[in-house]
């Protein structure tokens, strides 16, 4: 039940649907947050 908490539950069951969407954020919690905002973080002062 613990593995089904949310990480493995979303990875394996939704492996085909949420694999590319949930795997990056789950596999790389830090890089995952920097990937979508990767180009926005360095340009943060320019975008806002």
C-alpha cells in the first residue's frame, strides 16, 4: 500500500499515460521543477 501512495502508483499503473508527465517530476523532484521553469528561472527577472 505504501508504494501505491502516489509515486509508484502513478508510475506503473499510468506508466503509458502519465509516464512522460509524472516520471520527470517524480524521478527528479528538483530537476523536474527546474525543467518546466528552467528557461524561466534564469530569465525570471526578465519575464516578470
